[in-house]
């Protein structure tokens, strides 16, 4: 990660006493690389690095004992400011019913998904949203919105499904009739910006006068993001950005470009395909993500998200009846759901470094091997691993393409985990509770 790289750079310089401007230049080069790798626009990077350098030189960074940390702190603070520390809220007009929120963006950026997520969020806040299917160009678009709407229990207005502007105006009447206080207008996009798309967006805007226009931007968009948002800003204009697909590998450097180039705030980030994965934007977290630093807060929240009710029930059952191979499999799949061990490690500051010195730790490929072994067990064997005798072990080894030793090792690990469970069970019983009950 960047902080490691900087640490290394400065470690080399230790013993030289005071750092020089040249040393800072070396650090700035690292930062420039990290930002470019995160797909921040090169012009944005250039200006940003120049500003950071100035700050680094004017403060007492050069004389400090921990120059790397100081440089990183300055860069993080600057990034956070740049990403916008204020106005990440959805501002709705008090005296207008319905309020209208319009979504724009390229095709595939995540507009329709974001429309449903926004509806879900607003509904959970006590609003009564209506979704308007104004992407009339692709036949399946309205169906997609209708499906999402029915999943979250929000009505979808489709009108005649032909004229996008007519659907938009019709949706307002529909909202008035049905007492919906917010209309969310989903619009069409193209793979590239084109005249027709822009004109249609402008026409819808003129017809329904949205209180908020949000541009949905795919976090994976590379350098081209600057042109795309600039064009939308000039043609339809928008009030804020929803950054989608941040659950993927994207570092989110585009967020920085968007903010720097248009001055528009990022209001939400979309972290998956489920309706509840729309989150309020946190500039400080995004700054860390862009620089590739640990996001401890993020890990904890992700962990909490996967700890759903099913898991509570599982935990109770495991305490009661013991731990099966299926449980082990499920645990590993939970880790994968959080993005894999590698990713989790990468989110903890300094962890990558520690892991590289400790090759014995369990990595993703080891998890894959264990999964293969468990998959080669029968249902009965998974539920009651005690019955796995020598012959069965041989069969499982052959079936999974692993060695008998590996199978033995897994069963031994399971046995130890189960003993631990047993002890916990005993403790829980002594305390008089059933253990783990909500
Ligand atoms: P639209 O063309 O702008 O309406 O884009 P869609 O909402 O149809 O999304 C395009 C694709 O991206 C779909 O397959 C979505 O499921 C997916 N998608 C949208 N938002 C996210 C997100 O935040 N994370 C992930 N992983 N996928 C997303
Ligand atoms: Mg769509």
C-alpha cells in the first residue's frame, strides 16, 4: 500500500537527519503514482500533488521523526477536503408535493439499480416514493424497474412505455392521485454520450422540474469519467453524484475527478446489487480507499452487514448441537462475501506487510482447497464428521484432488473447533442462558 511504500522510502533516508525538498519530491512521486493507479485524472493529480507539496514544505514535516505519517496525514486531509466534507445529504423541498428526483448517466452505470435503492432508502425513512420508468428505449428497462419495485414494495409507473417525457409527466399525476410524496425518475442512457440522449434528458427535466438531479457514475470508469461528467454538467446539469459499484475493485479515484472538475458533491455510494446497499458518502473513507490505505471502519461495517439473522440462528444451533463441516464451509463463504481474505487483509493497516512475513497464514487458495475437500464429503459426512474413517478419508482425498494428509488436517482442525464450541456451550449453560439469544 501507499503508506508502506512511503515508509520504505523514508526508512531509506533515515539517518540523514533532516529531510530535504528532494525527499519530499520522492514521496510526492509515490503519491502521484497511487492516485494515477486509482484512475484519478492526470490533471487533477498534477494540481493536487502541487498543493500537497506546498503544505509538506511549509509545515514542520521535514524535521519530524515520522515524516511518512505526516506526509500521509497531509495528503489524506487534502484529499478529504477535495472530496467535499459537506452537503452529502438529499435536500428535498418542504413545500412541494411530490418532490422529484431524476437520475441521469450512461447506460450500465447503475441508474435503475440506484433508483430502486433510493426508493428503498426513502421508504425506510417514512416516505412514499413512486418510481417512474422513463427509459423507454430498451424494452426490458421498464420490466427491470418493475421487478425491483415489487421486491421493495414500491409502485412503478410505466405509462404508455413509449414517450419518455409523457411517462415522466404522467408519473407526477399518478403520484398526486396516489399520495406519493416523492417521484424518482429513472432515465435512459447510451454507452456513449449522444445528442438524442442529452436532448431527452433535458426535455424530461423541463417537463417535471426535478428538485434534485443525481448523476450515477460507475466507479470503474477510468480516465474518461472527466469527459462524461463534464458533458452531463454542461448539458443537463446535476446537483450531486451517486457513485456506483464501489463494492468492486475500483479504488474510486473517479470520485476525486468528479468533485474537482464539476464541483458537485458525491451524495451516495452504491456498494452492491441489493436494495439496501446504498450508503451515504464519507469523504474520509473514500480518501483512504483512493490512497489504498486501511479502512478499518469499513471492515467493521461490512462484517456487521453479513452478520444477518441467519447467522444468529446458526450460532445458537452450533452452541446447542455442535459444529458441522457445512458450518465451516458457510463461515468460509462469509469471509468470501466480505471480499476474500486478501481484501480484508488489505483493509487493515500494516496487515499486508505482516502477512508477507508469515507465509503460514491461511490465504484464499488454502480456503479454496478446504472448500474442495468439504465439497467431496457426503451430506452425512458433513453433518457428522465423526463417521469419516480411513476409507472415507481416502475417497474424499481422491475426489477433491487433495492429499490424505490435508483431509486429516482439516478433520483435526474441525475437531479442535468443536471442542472449543463444547467449552463455550458449557459456559453458556452454567450462566443459565441458552447462549447467543437476541
Ligand atoms: P443503468 O443502465 O444505468 O440503468 O444500469 P443498471 O442499474 O441496469 O445496472 C447495470 C448493471 O450493474 C446491472 O447488472 C446491475 O445489477 C449492476 N449494478 C448496479 N449497481 C451496482 C453496484 O453498486 N454494485 C454492483 N456490483 N453491481 C451494480
Ligand atoms: Mg436502466
